[in-house]
């Protein structure tokens, strides 16, 4: 059933976006707004920072 037909027949029950999701489409699921991106990739960024620090420390020990 197509989307338009589902809406006309009353079978479509999607809720409207609320909060920031209604204001900014970049803030929706898997969005690219700065705040959401930072929150979603927090663990990955911490691991990258840890790897970069360990590589820097290993290079300093070799010298």
C-alpha cells in the first residue's frame, strides 16, 4: 500500500517529530548536527584519542 493511500485510509499512525527533531532535520536519528554527532561518537573519539596518545608515547620511548 502506498503512503498516500495509507494516510487517506487512516492506516498510517506516524507521530510528528517533537523537540529539536522538529526544528532541525540534521538533529534526527543518525544526523550530523554537532551536538548529536559528538554524543553519538563519544566512545569512538575516546578510543582514537587513546590510540594517538599511545603511539605518541611509543615514539617518545624509542628516541
